[in-house]
C-alpha cells in the first residue's frame, strides 16, 4: 500500500482505529526479525531435547512412594501400610501415627520423591507412621457411605494399629478431606485417639473465601450421583483444575518449555502430573453426603452431623489438637479450618499457618525445613 493510499484510507477511520494502526506500524519498525527467529529455533531445540528425554524416561524414573513400607491390612479396596522405621529405636515415638488422606487424590503426594517427602521427614524425626490407601472404588462401591469409610475402614485400621503397637491410644493425622474424616472419627471414638493433627482440613463450610466452597453450596449433587453412581475421578479432577484454570492448565506447561533440557526437572514434573491425574472414582453416596451434609448443610461445626445413628459432637474431642494450615491455600482457606480450635473441648490446642499452598504443605522446601519439623516436635512431645 502506498503512503498516499494509506493516508486517504486513514481519513475514514475513527481516532481509536487510527491510533491502533499507527501503534502497529511503530512496533513493526522496532521489530527484530533475527532475534525472533533465533528464539523460535532455540525453543524448537528445547522441545526436541525434552522429547528425547521424555521418550527415554523409564517408568521407574517417575515412581513415587519413595520410602519403604509394608501392607499390613486389606479390607475391600482399602489397604493399610506401615512404613519401615528410619530413626534409631531409642529415639522413636512409642505412639504410632495413622495418616488419613483425602478420597479424591492419592496419599503418595506425602511421599512423592526422596528429597520432597514429608513421610521421610516424619520417619527421620522418630515418628512411627501408618497410612491409609483408600484404593479405587468401582461400581460395587457406589452405595458406600461416610459411615462405612469412618466407622468401618478407619476404625479397623485404628484397631489393627492399637493391637500391633500395644498402645491403647494412637495419633491420628488427617489431610484435607481425610482430616474431616479424622475429626469425625475422633469425636465418635475419643477413647482411641491420643493426639489429633489436622492439615489443611475443612471443618466450617460456611466460608465463601474459596471458590470451591461457593460452588459447592449450589451444586446439584443428586443429579451427578444419580447419573454416575460412582462419579469418575476425571469429572472430579476437572472441577479442581478449573478453580485456577490459567495456573493449573496453561502456565505450568508454558513454564516447562524453558526447562525442557533439564532431565531432573522433567522427571519431577512427570511425578507431579502423574499424581494430579491419578484421581480415583468416588463412591456416589459418600460424595452425596459429604456435599449435602457438610458443604451445603455445614452440619459438622453445628454438631448436627449423624453417622451410624450417632451424633458427631466436636466437644467430645478433648485430647491435644494441632491445626496446620496453608495461608495461600485456594482449596481450604484458614477460615474453614481455624474454627475447629474453638469447637473442641481440648485444653491443649495449637494453630500453625505457613506461607505456602495446599500442595506446598508436602512438596515445597518449606515443608521439609519448617512444617514437618514443627509437627514432629509437637507430636513427639505428646507421645
């Protein structure tokens, strides 16, 4: 286009259009074509190198569950594992600790790899660790309820550990939804629990500080459960991903492009991706009750929840309580966890919050340096 034709056409445009065109022309004059070509070639080289690394990666390279453990109990899909002690016998806690993770993800997040394993830190700190693997529900589990998970699976695990250890009471550490279950269990069976530790655990569901809590209050859970019976893990996982669509579905992959030549980074990245998408299906009736009674009815903090014909009274929790939270948690805000401290009758309570996110509680450098040591110190002092 000649300059005269351009100026003639420019008279027909609005001032906004004129400014936009002039701006693009100015940018074009400053455009460094060679630099752009070099950057594209470098990115392509990174992608090719990264693809070669990924294609030559062996399955065992990205395996989680770093610490050695033994299956000691199996009921249905649920398995109970006991980790091999690491600390010297003289420095080990006599009271074992049972970890209950959430149903919607896998518990190996806490033992994702040797240099980012909160389980390893617990073991090195002298804690005797058991963990529940809830397994992968199938169609035959669609009618499993919260009562089944808490008063059957969890109680059988607790009973096994009490008998194996010779201890009348054990420590119970609950994570996220598993912490909600642990709190309910402790309120129903306080005589079996010596210390209760909750990590990023929702208790008061009235908060609107997190998008998940706002959404769940209006969720038509009946239609979802009636349609599926056992709700696919992919459906659940998608709902969590779209809570932060840019950072969880785009940014991390764009950021990966700059580190495609680093084998260690890619291996760690694949471990995390495996965990993110390793989402078990959900027993429909359990999910229905969790949404309706807790997210929508907020019955737990009101002491109105009933399981197995018994009312869950949080005042029955009279043992030492440690409440651990993440200040940047987009799933469970502090306002959903902290109220537990006032709802129980324990005289020994402590609240800890850390400047990290929901998953950072277990895989960040702060997890190993600050979070795990404080939990270990608290538990060992009371065990």
